[in-house]
C-alpha cells in the first residue's frame, strides 16, 4: 500500500508539471491542489512502509504437497496445495 501511495503522489505532481508546462507557465497555474495532494500522499505513505516492515515476516504463503488417501486406492497420492499461515 505504501508503494501505491508513493506512485499516486508522484503521478499527481508529475501531471501538475505536465499540465502547466503545456501552458508555458503563463497565466494562472491549473491544478495546484494536485501538488498538495501528491505531497500529502507521499508523506502519508511513510507510516505504511513502517507498518509493512514490522509485519513483513508474520505471513507466509507456501506451495506444498499434501497427502491424499482414499478408500479405493491403497497407496497415497500427493497433490499440490497452497498454504497460508499468519503468525499473530
């Protein structure tokens, strides 16, 4: 989520520069709120990166073979299964 906020902030600031560069920076600047919203998004992404770093090792997604036994066949088959574990 932090990268989404940073990307949004950079995109908003970049669009502001593109819009006003097309006008040659003459006259009133358009979309001044875009820069403020972009800077706010970049600043607000910092706590999201901190939280993500603290929780980075708590969840795990694994692909492993699970045994499948049935009454019809006497031997075990293994099938691939996704496993999600979250350590709280």
